[in-house]
C-alpha cells in the first residue's frame, strides 16, 4: 500500500513539473537577475545539475558564508534529509534519510575531492574552508561512490589552484565563548600552465558547558588546518591537480551530563556538569588531540576527443588521543582513554567516454585499503564500581537491603553504604557475601558465623583493550547513459566488490587489586570489568573473505523541456560484512542491503528565477546493522538488527522573488521504521521502532536580502529558521528488551539506578539564525555579524552514549546562542 501511495505521489509530482514547465517558456525581459546554473561532478564528469537524474543538494562557499555553515553540523540543517551530530571528533554521526553512519563501514560515503575518506570515524569531521562546493547525493549510489554509499554520499570539493590570475582573501571573526576564526587563501598563477594555492584556517572556541570538576568547560575546540594545491597542465592533453591537507584539533571534551548524578543539587542538561579526568587518561584535560594528514593526486589524460583517462590516488593518516568521562560525575567510575592510529590508501583508474553522441559513460577499477589500531583504557575506583554493580552482586541474596544486613552482621564498617555513590562501601561485598553463603549452605547459624579479613577496594583499577580493524576492497565498475530520443535517456551502472576483512582483539589488566596480588578486581573477582577473560594476554586474530557482491543503479530521465528534467530510478546499496569478535568467538555480520525506488524532478522556472529539485522514495533494508558498546568485552560491536522500511519526500528550492530578495527553502518527510520480522519470519527486537536521529519532518527557510547603500556597497540580511520534529536518540527508543519465551520480546522502559525512567528523545524544536553583512562596491572588503540560535532555544542532541550501556545515561545539549562579528579583505 505504501508503494502505491508513493507511486501516485510521484506521478502527481511529475505532472506538476510538466505544468510548471509551461511557465519556463515565457521569460520576462524586464527581469535582470537570474539564479546561477550549478555544475556538479556527481556522475564522474562535469554536468549542469539539471542533466543529472539524481537528487542532489549543492552548497557553494558563498552560501556557506551566508548561512553560517562553516562546519558540517550547521550546514546539514539546510540540506533536506541530512543531519550531522559532530559531538566528538572521533565519532561524528551522519544521518541521511534517517539512516545513521556512526561506526563500522560507512552508510553515507564521505568524500574529499572525489576520494573516499573511509569510515565515519576516519577523520570525517574536517574543517570547511576555501571550498568550491559541497555535493550531497541521496539514494544508493554505489556505482558512483562505492559500496559506502548505501544511502548516499557527501563530497567536499576544495578549490583547485587556478592559472587565471593571482588572488587572495583574509578573514577574521570573533564572538562569544572566546570564539576566534581566521582563514584565508592566496592563489598564485606562475604561468599559463602552472599555479599554486595556499589556504588555511584557525578556529578556536572555549567550551559552552561549564564544568565544575578538574577539566576545562566542555564542547570547546581549537583547530588549525592548512592546505596546499597545485594545478599543472604540462601538455594540452594532461592535467594534474594535487591537494595536501593537514589538520590539528584539540578539544576540551564532549559534554556527558549525567541524568542520574546531580550537580549543585540538580540534574540539568543545560546547567553545569561535573566531569573529571584522572592520570590513567594520559591527557591533562578531557577531549581529543587529533592530527590528520591527507594527500590527493588527480591526473587526467585526454586520449582523444572522446576518451579521457583519470587516475585518483589518495593517502591519509590519522592519529588521535581522546579522554572522556562516561558517567558524567566527578568520581572515578567510567573513565576512558582511547589512542587511535590509522592509515588509508586508495587508487582509482577510470576511463570516460563522450563523443557528443547518444552514448556516454565510464568504467574503471578501484583499490581501497585501510587499517585502524585502537587502544582503549578503562579506569575506575572499585568502590564506585561496586556501587554500580551492587544490584547484580546482591541479586542471589534477596536484594540490596538483605545484602546490607549481612554486611552489618559480618561487622563490616559502613555496611549501610553498600550501593551508595556518595560514601561508597570500602570493602569487597562479594567476598563477605560469599563467606556468608558458604556458611549458610553448611548450616551454620548466623550468630555463629565467622568472617575473615575484609578486602579493601582499590581506588585505581585500570585495564586495556587493544583492537585492530582492517579492510581491503577491490572494485570494478561501469556506468552508461544512452539517449533513446532527444528527451528520453536511460542510465545503467554496475559495481562488483570483493572485500578482505581482518580484525584482532586482546586484553590486558594494567592494575588490579593489590590485596589480590594485582591479578583481579575485588568487586567481581574477574581480572577486569570490561576485558574478556578469554582475551587476557591472549590475542584473538580473525580474517574473512566474503563472496563478492554486485550493486547497481538504473535510471530513466525524461526532459519535459529545456528547463525541466524528470527521472525515475532503482538502485541497490550495500554495507559490507563486518567481523565481530566476542571472546574467542568470531562471527561475520551479514552485509546490509538497501533496495530503493525513487522518482524526482529538477526544474528552473520563470526565466531562471525559480529553481527546485524534489523526489519521493521507497526503500527496503535487509540485515540492518546497528552498533553499540559491549560492556562485557569493552568494545563497540556491530549487530544484525533485521529488516527495516523507509519512504519519504524531499524538496530543495530557491526563488528570486525580487532582484534583491532570494528565498531558499528545504523540506524533508522521512518515515524510517524497523519491520516486525526478518526475512525468515523471526520477530525483531526493535519491531516498530523508529530509526535514531530520524525526525519524521524537518524544514528550513532562509532569505538572502541585499540592499544597495548609495555607491558605497551592499547591505545583506540573511535570516534563517530551521525546524525538526520529534526524534529518538537510540534505536531501542528508550526501552530494554526481554525475551518473552515465545520467540518475541517484551519492552521494558529503561531506567536509571533509582528507577527514574530514561527519556531518549527530543521533541520538536526550531532555531532562528541571522547574518548581517556589508560588502564594498568594489568587492574588496566587507564586515559581517551573525547570531546562531538567536532566541537561545534549549534542545538536546543526544541521550544515552557510552554511559547508557551501564544504566547511567548521559545527555548532550545543543549549542546555545552564540553571537559573532568579523571582517574580510580581498587582494
């Protein structure tokens, strides 16, 4: 039924586009300003956007500046269907059409200058400066972007060096929370065939979440990024473009405000937090110290008028050191430190064919290889850990109250504090309760029981898990377009991929309880809390070579007029298999697939004063992969959560309602939900749940208003409004799931340790932004001021996080009101 509704909607949309195209044939000669024709390279060649039968949103540097989108999190608000949660440099979350890419292989392919960056955590939070444009492509695009483009792709296209002349720009901006941004570029044309370009950005901001513990305020970051580009045309048929990018980031940490532990007597995600750091977390403050190096070479050889050979080579290197406090309290309970090193290399060779006739296309091969090495250190005070795990320890003896009674019977000092986080019980409760249990089984009366020495708990337990993850991919691909008539064209693309997977895991107890010889903890008497006993000093190595797989796309485009193009498509996307290690057991999580049907249109109307692109889509997911933190093994794991369905509608448009007023608007409706059963008829744990970070509706509105100020220059006013409906932050939608004994599951509301329900959702909210600017008449200088979240709306961007795996859910707020002002000069 859903498919029939979407089909009817698609027909209606195409019908409306046909009616609107009639207006496009009657230009008004009195109008002077037109919307720019946008050129994209989505289909591996330069084309006007209207000629590409795909739903694409395109943003250039000018629009980035006017919308205040100098990071992808802000920019995503103005791209229908895209949400980005950049809470951490190592763990940005990209959600496109409700499908999240935040761990493992990507679902949303992230590209830089046409080359895959890698996995979502693989240095994808890159600085946005001196860019030509950002292209966001929706729907399965494996032929164009590789297997990572399960649901689409984002391509950051940086400005190349130009031989057209010398030019430069410098910008400085300052604002609230000691914000300062400086960026600029200089392009030097050395000759008609050789040019170099240097660009850079420095952006520093203090944290906007006050921290009362021993680390600076949270959510601050210092970024330094530099880039060099070379453009060379040694012959009329050879072009070379080389990019070298380097970026350093130093953040003050992600806010993980506790939903359980009060700060200053209250629990308030919009107030101060209390997050501490200890010596086992290596850094002198919470946050991340990250370095990225990347170099890309794009070589093009025009073999003749019809054939072009392109070579794309890329190498990138990542190094990061991150410390975070997952409990959100000023106690040593869930303290983590992760050191990550990684490299990625890719090589693509591609032949493009276009002789100006009816047939055009490309085919080629791609090699991609990456390896990431993680070292995750967990540190805790055993007394606080015992309070956290107290209910499990006492479960066999009737609960916490009876356990306290037994501890008092044994004469343990502070027995009443067992389970307390304020003044935790300082001795091993498990040791005392085991002695009680053994004597009770032997028939010893409580009055006659004798208890041995109490084992003091250790305040500085530490353990480490070291893992590697590697994948080598080999792809061959081809894509052809044939014009059946002057108006109707067909496109077909096919990609074949073979993956080689490798992973390893090992655990090490760095510091156990001294009373136990340092060989175990005194809370559970296992070596560690998170590391698997079977992996202790015993590495587990695994590899797999799953069968190769095909992905494809089929498009039919019908040109209603010179200014209106309509299209329908069917595509298959695929997220590859992944290795999962649990103790000495290794499993290969099935590949996730998406079959997507879509219909859309792109049109320019009223003498190029109105432009819009829209589409409706319907997709079926099989073997949907979800990631979570596994507290048993101390690693993030990927699991098969079954099947899911999504369908929706997207609109992206702009209109020149006056020569001085341009309106921009986007709208997205997205329904994404887990099915009731998997492909074999088995009930699904998340049946009926909505995808996380997937508002059903969202829209943005902006106005680009320009006013001439005599002969001095132009005043610009750019107000904008962003609105999102209710969304969940976790795929479990705030519930735990217990098997019902009949193959299904019972939902139980998640709670904090005191029984308070956990709310893992954010209701509908809207944000108001404003930019004011003045540009000189000679376009050589200008000043501007911006207001982000102008009304200081309070909203959340996440609930749960690593602490949620332990029942201590933490909360991250959205950015508050931030006012800025700056100036630029061109030369």
